[in-house]
C-alpha cells in the first residue's frame, strides 16, 4: 500500500490506557493459542482476527513482524475430552489443530512465524523451571512443583485485580487455591507429577508434564525474549494466565517488562452466556463455512464489533455482514469511484486508534455506496480499494 499511517495505539490492560506501540525494527507479538479439544468457534475467531489486524497494521507501517502462537496440545480439558470420546489424546489434538489452521486460513488470518506446541516445548519448560528453582521461587507439594507468587513484586498489576478478586477467579480458571500444602492460594502449578493413565515425560524435574502458565512463559522467552511488544489473548486470560506469565518471566530473567502491552479481546456470548465448551453454546466457524457462509461475511461480522467489546452473536450479525459484503462488491464492481487515497488515509487513522474497525467499516460503506451510484471518476479506485480491504482488514473480495 502507498504511504503509511500513524503509529498503532492499543489499549494496555496493565496501564488501563490506550498507548502507542513502539516496535524497534521487528515488531514482536505473542498470542495465546487454543487447547485443541473442539472445533474453532466464533469466540476464538474474534480474538485471532483482532490480532491479525495488529499484524497487518504493523506490516503496513513497514515492520517485519515476529508473531508467535502456542497450541496447548496436552492439558486436562484435552485429556478429559479424549477419555469421554474414546479417542487417543494425540490424535484428537492433531485433528483439532489441523481444523483450527484450516479455519484461520479460510478467514484470511496470517499465520504466525512460530507455532509451538506444549509437548515440543517440554525441554524448554524444564530449563525455565530450573531457572526459577535456582531463583528460590519453586517448591514442592506431593511431587508437584509450584511457583511462589509472593516473590513477584507487583503481582496483580497486569490484571489490575486485588487479591480477593484474584482468589475468586483463580479457582474458576484452572487454579487450585484450596489445595492443602500450598504456601499461598494463588501459587500456580509449574510441573505436575505423573498421574495414572495420563501422559508424562521423563525430565530433570521428574516424570510428569508442564503446567499451563509456564508453557507460554517458556515459548515467549525462547522465541521473543523479554520486552516484546504485545502479549495478546482473550480478556479471560488477563488473570491468571498473563499475570502468571509476566511474574514467572520477571523472576526467571531478573528483567522487566515481560511485554510492553498486554492486549485483550472481548468475550463473545451466545444464548445469554460467554461461548464456552463447558456450556456447549458454540457457533463453529467450520459449520458456518459448511452452510455456505462466505469467510468474508464471517470476518465482517466480527469486525463490526470493536475488538475489546463483549457482545452476543446473533443471526442479525451475519445478516448485516452479508448485506455489507454485497454492498461492497457492488461498489467494487463499478467502473470508477471516489478517491482511494482518501479512503486509505481514513481507514489507517481508524485502525491506528485502538483498531476502530466499526469506524473503518463505515468509511468503506460510504465509499461503496458512492461508487455504486456513480459518484467519483477515478477508474483505478475500485481495484485499489479491493487491495486495501484485503491488506488492512483481511477481507478478501477478489
């Protein structure tokens, strides 16, 4: 795309403010991936499309982007689903990871440079737990290894929660605040000793498997190092996941910050509740595609909501997105149109302000409406706008 836009500003959960991102050369971003025990749903897509916009905007500014994403291909929910369905956990993880990649490709989400599984990161996890143990912040409980959160100065700053709120949420999001033998309720599992009939690996930490938080800590440190630009994910990851990752990384390296921005996408509800596999209230991307919904319409339905907002998926979202797609196609089919340069500058300005996609879509609506009504005399505009849509918004209308 010709020219360039303003620097990208994003809402940082830790500071509670919208701040400019400041990549030095290569922009570095880590976004937490899926636990592959079920198909990709709209809530997943909402998150990964949001960070795809970050990736695209940085590239438009001329940055190389080092984007890292994990896949938690061994964890309790995956093992429980494998037992319930009679599948081998490895085959289940492989199949669902492949479907996720297929869905992301269909939605025109640019793939990360590094896509790392929990299983392949076990040697790295062991090294970083050993670093934490050398720092004196690891202790054992019945063969399991725990992280001493009291050693982390400023613990709670990422999420902005007080200890009472953290305790309540910790138990709801994979923690074990009531476990006897722990030094403090918020201490989290680093290494789980082998359980009967569960996968485990022989390591210097014993026979077992990694905890959840240390997996992402290790992968991010190995591939991006400290002080990378954006740690991303859904808002339900601010605590405990991103809080724990930041605390572990700081104590393992003796440096701060783990990430310059902690950026979180909102939650998508359906039937009155946040989409979740435990509730089963899921709208699957693969199912929408099988029903003939175009990936462009799915993406437009997501972009119509600001990435940080919590919202509820309804059939109206899809109807509006399909209508918008058709309106845009009519405008792109015109022999000429209003200035693409003016539209490009406007879309860049909207995206630079904390990814204001609703505002960007309205600008394109106006351009498409004018073009379809014969307003504007630039014959190159439709093709240039088509490129703009694909490059900045990931909406492929070719």
